[in-house]
C-alpha cells in the first residue's frame, strides 16, 4: 500500500512540476489571460468524449474476455477495467500488470491467459493511433518521422507475431541461456494467446473500436482548441497532433507519457497550427491532459477504492503485482 501511495504521489508531483514549468515557459500572466477567455463548456464536452473512449475500450476488453472464454460479471469486469487507470501514472507500468492479478484473484483467471489480452489492447491502441496519424500526415505533412518510427516499431512486432516460425525462433534464442530457459514454455504459451488476437479478423474489429475510441478524444482536443478566442485548428490537424503525441508518450515508456506528451503537443501546436501562440498552446495542452490522463486517474481511484471496499482480494492482487515490478 505504501509503495502504491508513493508511486501516485511521485506521479502527482511530476504532473505539478510539468504544469509549473509550462506555466513559466508560457508566462503566467499570458496563460491566465488565455484561460480567462476560454469557453469552459468545451472542457465538459472533452470529458464526455473521454468517457466515450473508455466505454469503447471496455467493449473491446469484454469481447477479448469472451474470445478467451473468460466469463466475468459486467459489474466486476468494469471495476477491474477502470481500476487500472489509477495506476497508469505510477512507475514500473504497474497498471499494465494489475489487471491480470485482479482477474486472477476475483475470477480465478490464470495470468498466462489474461496477459496476452492486455498486450493485445496496447497493440491495437498503437495501431489505431498510427492509422489516425497516417491520415493526418497525408493531409498536413508534419510529424512524419514520429509516425514513421511508430509504424516501423508496430509493424515489426506484428510481423513477428504473425509468423509463428520466426516468433518461436526468437523466443528460443532469448531463452537459450540456462537461467532463462525456464521461461521458454510460459513465453510460448503467451505467444500462442497473443497470436490469436493479431489474426486478421480479431485485429480488424479490435483496431476499429480503438480508432473510434481515440478519435473521440481527438475531437475533444479539437473542441478545447476551438474554445480559445481567435483559435481555429481543423479537426484533421488536431487529430494528427493528438495521435502523434500520444504515440510519443507511449513509446517513451514514462508513466502516463508525462512531459514527453505535453512538450510534443505544445511544440506541434505552435509550429503547425495557425493563430496558436505559446500561451494558448500550453493552456490547451494542460486542459486536454486534465480531460484525459488526470480524469482517467480520478475515475480509476474511485473504481479501485470501490473494489477494495468490496473485497480484500484487491489488496492481495495489488501486493502480488508490486512484488513482480
């Protein structure tokens, strides 16, 4: 429990430091003037669109569970799904682990069965964001290197996953040293579960849901930008910037993509969006992160608290996950 609290506190302090640093960069007075003229209904709309994102991703998760013949009640499944959001900004990517441990404790689902589903989520999320990014690059021609790097990384991973001989050879090579040999069978089992998710049909419907989910947050970003007086950023450009910066944050492997996402988003807004100066870019960046990342963390904390109050198994799962990080 203490370790989780320290992780969340550290992430919060980093978030405050990012906010303070960006405020100084943009000039506090100018930032305040931009926020004073902001139409706050847009933030409410962005929060609603973020909820649409979570709903679509939960539908995908539920379909993944069904495809793996895992049967969990809708209420419990939604609590577990949302609880992970609370840990998305903690060091060590604890949030990625905890979903598997919670399902093991509450529904007796082996971690080896649920872990491929978690990775499948991340693969289709990145694929969806790349699709949105490619569409934007073809129209606006910015951030080409970022999108290209993401395409190379994800495509390479998908090629390995879709080619059983290559995947098996890679696993055998990685586990060739004696100390690692005991991981060979678990990794082969993990690969088998994940390979089922990257077949054409599962990959298609899961990525389609992810595209709609992330597009919802892109629209929220565009609404926030439009709510600043005199600012007009086309939806396509807003989508490109949001997708690219989210990918950059994910590939940074920093908790929640902190600092990398904010810095890249503000920079691209100033460089590519007409009529967006530094104070407006910083204000928009801080608001959209509030409506996405920190909103998700708040929802996750509520769900995790409810889950812990309903059963002591949640604490057992959290402790087990921490020991593995």
